[in-house]
């Protein structure tokens, strides 16, 4: 997409976001929390920074490296409901990776 001029390079960060907190990391799956008021994996979705954290997961699926498909799933939950984030993200992990 970058080479074809469809999207700029800045849309494709090459490393972890400095403020994100790593929860789970595997070769094909990562789960993080983007803190309130910060850009991170969670804001790569349609969610913008706010006073609440964003729980996000990214996965890469496929056989050969040139056939990989990736996705980012992010959720912002109301105060007191953050405990649901692992279940929601886990459901997506099972759905897409297994």
C-alpha cells in the first residue's frame, strides 16, 4: 500500500507504541492497552484518544509471509467494565486464529 501510494508510511508503524502496555505477545498475536489520552495500537482503529483506555489486539494470519493477513480489533469500555476486555479480545482471537 505504501509502495503504490495508497497510504502514507506513517500509517504503518514499525515497532511498539511507546505508551502501550503489553498484555499478551505471541508470534501471531499481541494484546495491549493504550492509556487514556495517548495514541497507540488502540487508536489505529476508529477510536480516538479519550479519558478511557483502549484495549486492543492485533493478529497476523496466513501461511507464507507474502500471504499474511492482519487485523486490529480495539474496544473502549466504560469505567468498571474494563474486566470484560480479556474476554472480548479472547473471543476475537479464537474466532480469527483457530
